[in-house]
C-alpha cells in the first residue's frame, strides 16, 4: 500500500510521499483508501474539553447575552432602589455611593474577564482546526478532480483510438 501512496503523491502532487507533511499524507491516504477526510470539528473539539472548560464556555455564553444584561441591570436597580429607600429609615446596608455594589461589580468583572478570554482562546483553537479540516477537504477535492480529468482524458484517447477502427469497418462494408 505504501508504494500506491508513493505513486499517488508523485502523480498528484509531484512530490515523494515521505516529503509530504502529515496533513497531505492524510489526504493521499484517504484517496488511496477511498475514505472521506472530512470530520465534524464540533464533535471532535467538544470531546477534548474538560468540565471546567465547558463550564467556562457556558458562563461566557451567558455573560454575553441580553438575558444576563437585563438580569444584571434589574439587580442593580433593585439594589440601588432598596438602599436609597432604606437610607431614609436609616436601615441601608449599602448607602450611597454603593461601595458594596461597586465591590461586587469589580469582583464580577475580574472573574468574568478571564473566563471570557479562556473561551475566546478555545474558539481560536477550534477555528484553527476548522481551517485545517477545510484545507484537507479542499486538497482532496482538487486531487480527486485531477484524477477524474485524467480518467476522462484516458477515455477520450481510447475513444479516439477506436474511432478510426470503426470508420475502417464501415468503409469495408
């Protein structure tokens, strides 16, 4: 089978099989074995994630939603409203300028920022995998088209060879 891959690499890419990078070898092998090269990156990538990474992605997803913004604005409005009202009764636990609220907001921002960055870094890694997969599929498609063109050219040459023989038979009859 190695010799077949060597011949495919030489015929399709003009390079020796052992000089190809791993991605190109995978494409040549998929052509030689008549197997698909495409894979679902979402499934492959998601299976590699730890529980913490999956949780961080969910937190980042929720933290960047309108639901989070509306809930957060609501909690802030209630917090400020209740404390402003209780200032009059001298029962406020966080009177204006809402120092405890500012601390909570700062803590939330300090925790949320790295979680979002971790999620974005994973998205970049996933995008790289998708680009690699797209390259493999595109290369295989191009090489298969080249092979089909070669087969069509071979068939056309065969038909042209047989064509004069058919014409001679007609002339003899």
